[in-house]
DNA sequence: TTATATTTGTCCGTATGTATG
DNA sequence: ACATACATACGGACAAATATA
């Protein structure tokens, strides 16, 4: 989870760059199912963005079913990987 | 430690108003070194803000080396007063 | 040791205001 | 108007440290 540089002037907005970065990390196997992603606070520090931007990135992965989020705990890698309907079982 | 009124619509955000208030109290001598500041809960009641806002105010003073915080206990006035490098010895 | 209360630490959910392109 | 981003704020939940009984 080294912080790749985010380019605020790239055509891709920062939140998508971060999302792509996290997805790559998961696909690479650097983050296994049920393992926690960096917290929102850590993402803001890793990428130098505001919390809302970090949240937007996580929302992308959540919408794709790649992660699930537990309020007050954090976000975790989903078991399947955005294959089925995007839902995470227990 | 009377609760000065916080103006949510002032240019200064509430957490900075509270920080300034606490700093003034310390500079005034109303709080001596190693004496405890109001707890976060008390600050929320004194100023009518959320806990995160009270914490943000304390973080300002901590960053300035004016106070030190002990987990599970509270925050205390630092000995020097943000003069040196901002650290608190034993 | 266990239980309880207080306090700080961490975290997410949500909302508003401002600014830029 | 819209998408994006930052700063700030309120709220709720749970964990960890501390203190006391």
C-alpha cells in the first residue's frame, strides 16, 4: 500500500485514481478477502486528499462489490470480487 | 472555564474559537501546568459542540505544545507553553 | 480477578458551505 | 447546473486505557 502519486490535473479525477489504485492492489493479491483496507483517515494521508475524496474512492469499490464497509470499523475486501450481484454475505 | 458563546457563523470556525478560548485561559493563568483541562465531554457541554469539534480544538493546542494528552485520563497543561520544540517531557 | 465508570482513540455515516472547471 | 474537492461539523458506535470498588 505505498502511496502512488495522485495527479490532480489528470483527466481521471483523484477519487478514481485512488479507486483504481486500490483495485489494482486487491487484484494483485496484496489485500486478501476480509482483510481491512486502509481507513479513510489513512487514505487521506496516503494520497494527500480530503476525507470526502477518500470516501468517494471507497464508494466506487463498494458499488462494484469489491469491498464491504462496517460502520465504525472500516472497509474490507469482499470474498468474491465483484462477480455476482455485488453483495457481500456474512 | 465559563462557556463563552461560540458563533457558528463567524469566519473563525467553532473549533478554532474554542482553541483560542482555551489558549486565552491558559495564558491568563487560569490553568496551571499539569492541571487538567475540561474533558472532551465537558467541552461539548460547555460550548455546545460535538465531541469531534472539541477534539479538534484540543488538537490545535496539542500541536502547539500547549497541552499533552493521556489516553483514558485527559489533557493537561504543558510545562513550557509552546516555546521550545513543542514537546512535553516527563 | 471482575465489574463498572470515565475518558480518550478510532472509525464510519451524513450534512453544509465554499471553491473550481 | 453539475462534478469534483476541500474544510468543517454533528452524530453514533465500539475499542482501549485508566481509575475505582
